[in-house]
C-alpha cells in the first residue's frame, strides 16, 4: 500500500501570526516534559497543552537551563523530555479520529542546554515505520520545527526518536491537527506562518476584512492575507527559488493572493504565474479586492531549482503581489507496518503481562529497531517471540495464538498457570514451543502431542 504523505516545508506570509484556533476537537497538543497531569492554555493561541506522560513510557523530564527561560519564550519550550536509554523511543497517540483520517503532525525542539552539556544533539525522527527527517539543531536557543501531513494507516500515531550516537534525543512539543479529508484542498488549521520580507520588496498592508462573504477553501488566516509582498519600484517581477537537497523531491506549491490596495480607475494589477516555466493558474490574473484566490501547481514540481515567477502582463500598471505561499514535499512511503493482527496480539500480550522491555512503536519495523525478544520476516510478521525469564504470570493468553505466522515461541521460566492452550496446535508455522519452568497444569492437547511426536514441532513442557 502506498501512503501519500505531504511533508510541510515552508509557509511564508508577510506578517507573523499564530493562528487562533476555534475548534480544538481534532487537536492533540502535547508539551513534552510537563509534569504528569498538568495542563494549561497557551497565552497567545489559547490552545490547550497537556503533559506527555500518558503518551510515552520512557525518557526523563527536564527544564531548560534557567538562563534561557525568558518571558518571551513560549511555555511549550520551557521543558523537554529526553531519552538517554534505548536506541528508539516512541510516543504513542490515539487521536480522536483514527484510521483513514488526515493529520498535520508537528514536532518542535529547543535544546536550551537542559543537560548542561552545551551541545545540541543530532538524531532521527520517525513517523511510524518511516524515516520522517533528521533533526539537527544549530545552537542552544534555535527552535527546530518539523511538520508532516499524514493519513493514518491505523488508530495509533507513533512518533519515534532514534539515537544516532550523536547525543541524546529529546523533544519539546508534539502536536496533531485533524485536517478535513479531501486531499489537501480543505486545508489545515493552526499552520505556522513565518513572516518574510523578500529582498527589495515592500510590505503592503490593510486593516480591512478579507473573505467576508466567500469562503476560500484553503483558509489562509486573515492576518496572513492582510499583508502582501510587492517588489520595489525598480523591480518589475517576483522571483522565488526553492533549492531542494534532493532534486527528485516533488513539491506542491500553493500561492495565496488578495488585492489589498484600492486601485484607481487608471490602474491595473495583472500577472502570469509560472513554476519552472510551466504556466500555473489563470493567465493575466488580477487579484480580487479583499478576496483570497489560491493558485497552485496541478502536478508536483521537482528539480534542483524550483523557480516561481510572477510577471506582470503588458497591460499591468502595477507590480505583482503575493500575500502568502506554502510548499509541500510529497513523500510516498512504501514501507508497510507490521500486520495488524500481530500488532493487536503483541500489544495485548504486552498489556496483559506488563512486559518490561523496550517495546515501543511498531513491533517489527524498522527491522533494525524491532522489539527486544522478537524476530520478524517480510512482509512484516512476527515469526519468533522469546519471553523466557520475563516474569510473566497468570494464564496463557489466547492472544499468543493470534500471532499466526509464529515459528518459535519461548515462554519458559515464567510463572504461567493453567492449561496449555488448544489453539497452539493450529498455529500453522509453529516449529518450536517451549513452556518449561512454569506452573502449568492439566493435559497437553493431543493434537499438539501429535505434531510433536511426528517431528514437525519441537515441544518442551513440564506439567504439574
Ligand atoms: C542560533 O541559530 C539560529 C538559526 O537556527 C540563528 O538564527 C541564531 O542567530 C543562532 N544564535 C546564536 C546565539 O548563535
Ligand atoms: C536588490 O537591489 C539591489 C540594488 O538594486 C541589487 O544589487 C540586488 O541584487 C537586489 N537583490 C535581489 C535579490 O534582487
Ligand atoms: C501599513 O502601511 C502603512 C503605509 O501604507 C504604514 O505606515 C504602516 O506602518 C503599515 N503597518 C504595518 C503593520 O506594516
Ligand atoms: C493614474 O491617475 C492619477 C491621477 O488620477 C495619476 O497621478 C497616476 O500617475 C495615474 N497612473 C497611471 C499608471 O497612469
Ligand atoms: C501571460 O500569459 C499569456 C498566456 O500564456 C501570454 O499570452 C502573455 O504573453 C503572458 N505575459 C507575460 C508578460 O508573460
Ligand atoms: C508584451 O510586450 C513585449 C515587449 O515588451 C512584447 O514582446 C510582447 O509581444 C507583448 N505581449 C503582448 C501579449 O502584447
Ligand atoms: C530465549 O532467550 C533465552 C535467553 O534469555 C535463551 O536461552 C533461549 O535459547 C531463547 N529461546 C529461543 C527459542 O531462542
Ligand atoms: C484474535 O484476533 C481476532 C481478530 O482476527 C479478534 O477478534 C480476537 O479478539 C483476537 N483474540 C485475542 C485473544 O486477542
Ligand atoms: C504431523 O502431525 C500434524 C498434526 O496431525 C500434521 O498436520 C502434520 O502434517 C504432520 N507432519 C508430518 C511431517 O507428518
Ligand atoms: C524526506 C523524507 O521524509 N523522505 C522519506 C520518504 O519516505 C521514504 C520511505 O519511507 C523514506 O526512506 C524517506 O526518507
């Protein structure tokens, strides 16, 4: 199955904004490192942030160095959770709407010298089984934000940090924003917009309302649309360049326009938009006064240089303008996660016996970080599970029999009680089953003995 993910790369507006969120029902906003049970509403956005304690099993909480705890710094950055142990550590979230729903997922990092080592780490970020990005932090105060738009393949969202041997991974903020579900069009709320004054450009502004009577489906915020970049007199056109690291990377580009100057009768603002020379949107386009129009690439653009050019037509008496631009990188992730039956079974086993191992994220994938004590084969199925000496107590859970690709199962030397399950005999691939060193009672199912006596199953047990 191919999942189409869009990695949010840049959102540029002409004015700084944190969008006021109206409906937070599709939001999960986590302040990493905040004490368990704490919550607060952000002062500028009124978004409700909660502690990360219920979403993560490992790691330790820290405050950033007091030197950097200024009043100007958003509260979310005052704490971090760091992961000194284990190669891969994961957050596991079950947002209000699960499988099939599309989310903007955002992680943010500010090191703030929380560990007094004076050196920001470098680590990898995974979304579920797929590498999302590498996190590199320039200095103690720089803030790194990674965003991705993702359609959930299951009801869980796993965001994992992987230690690359270049310092201890940590995280400051983790946010999920439910997007409306038809493609990109019915866009996100709470995007982060970065103000940009392009070189040799002036900023036009208005205090008038925009889009009062029509509803632009892309919903760029009013405050973003109220300003526009226009080139200074001497320069007639707008040229913007994206230089992707990977020339094969594909981008969708969305440009938002609204006229914010009341034009005189003898004035015209009219232009053509091209992306890599490809005409994009209507020709001789004239932004409407106080209404947003969005021009976007129908097919994704790629190359080592992606050039966006906005040139006035011969009729135009004014220079072109642009109010805001967004570029999304397409990521077609092909790696499938572990089979859902195995995931459900192993999660149930983990919960049932309170297994104390580094069991986080997807059980099998990436294969390098598969859960301790289990082995997998591709397509990702669990083929062996070794829980010997793991302190398991109680009955043998039928969930073991839902690991239908299992070949070797070792449950020896625990405190398991009760009967040997019948269903073990019907696991088609089972070749080794070790139940020794438990307090099991009753009879071994005859079918199981049959498989053992004809040599197709290596069975070890001791019944009381
Ligand atoms: C830290 O890095 C950011 C870029 O991420 C830069 O803008 C800032 O000036 C740097 N600060 C210091 C103190 O070096
Ligand atoms: C801005 O204008 C100056 C002076 O006209 C020119 O030297 C410079 O190249 C311009 N910059 C850009 C990005 O066009
Ligand atoms: C808006 O534009 C006017 C001039 O047109 C300028 O005086 C004012 O400072 C601008 N305001 C902002 C917030 O940029
Ligand atoms: C438009 O008319 C005004 C006078 O009403 C004049 O000042 C201005 O230069 C004219 N602009 C153009 C582009 O002709
Ligand atoms: C704008 O596009 C139209 C249609 O492709 C073309 O006829 C016109 O020459 C273009 N104008 C400029 C200034 O590129
Ligand atoms: C626009 O003007 C250029 C020269 O400045 C000319 O080559 C071109 O043919 C004109 N286009 C139209 C559509 O008039
Ligand atoms: C399970 O792990 C133990 C060590 O913890 C080892 O002795 C045993 O051989 C393993 N079982 C299998 C089936 O590999
Ligand atoms: C085994 O999987 C089925 C779904 O295929 C599920 O209905 C059942 O509850 C699972 N059994 C256990 C014990 O988890
Ligand atoms: C062994 O017995 C099992 C259960 O009766 C049967 O399914 C399997 O085919 C037998 N294998 C061999 C090698 O005879
Ligand atoms: C930039 C980026 O995230 N690329 C990823 C796209 O998906 C593939 C397959 O999962 C990854 O290998 C890339 O790293």
